[in-house]
C-alpha cells in the first residue's frame, strides 16, 4: 500500500511538472460550453470521457481530504494522550514524594510502580504523536497530489473539448488554435 502511494505521488508530481508550465503559457484555457454544445454525438464522446475522469479525480480528492481530516483527528488524540501521560507523571511524582517522606515499603513500591507506568505511558504517547505527525504529513502530500490530479483532469477536459471541436471542423477550434491555446502536455495545438 505504501509503495502504491509513493508511485501515485510521483506520478502526480511528474504530471504537475508537465502541465504547470502550460498554465502560465496559455492565454485562455477554457472552451465555451456553447461551442461544445454544437458538437455531434460522435465528438461528444471524447469530452464525456474527460469529464468522467475529472469527476473521478474530484471524488478521489474528496476521499483524500477526508483521510487528511482523520489524520488531524489522530493528531488531536495523540496530543490528548500526551496530556494524559503528563498527568500520570504528576500523580507518580506526588506519590513518590509522599513515599519518600514516609519511607513506608508499601508506599515506596506503589510509587515505583506508578513511575514505571507513567514512563511507559509517556513513551507510548510520544510514539503515538510521532506516528500521527508522519501520518498527517503523508495525508497532506496525498491531498496536494489529488489536487494536482484534478487540475490535470480539468486541463484534459479543455483539451478534449478543443480536440472535439477540431474533429467537427468547428470555427471555434480555429480561433483557439490561432490564439495559441496550449493543450495537454504543454504542446501548442496550433503547431
């Protein structure tokens, strides 16, 4: 599962690099819905496919955002666990003070036991917080990758609209090509 996530993040980064430059070069990156509405059923298939991919990317982004929220909740739980460990340590320290003052064997044994429990709780809470922070970082990276996938899918929708207009010999496609609209992968469609 971890390798799959890393591969997905790497793919998203590569796609982001490929499409990031195109955004700055493009003057206009949207094709009018009125122009797309003039397409015949045979040309609409390409656009519909791209729109389906965009919907899938948006859905994936939503699921990823939910996992980020769950990681944030885990971080909150870990911080509460740390506070509990601190409270346990204060109780153990107070018991140790009482035991040291009384020097009673039973009180000393109880204080030693509480100190061990507090130390174990602190170690567990520290590990829990470390895990929660790593999980949170991973989830943030996944959200960024998912957002990039949505941007790529949006660009593909626009590119597919332009391709469909070109297939239909629609004059709007010629206007876009004359303006140098940059399509998928940063390639100008006018070239």
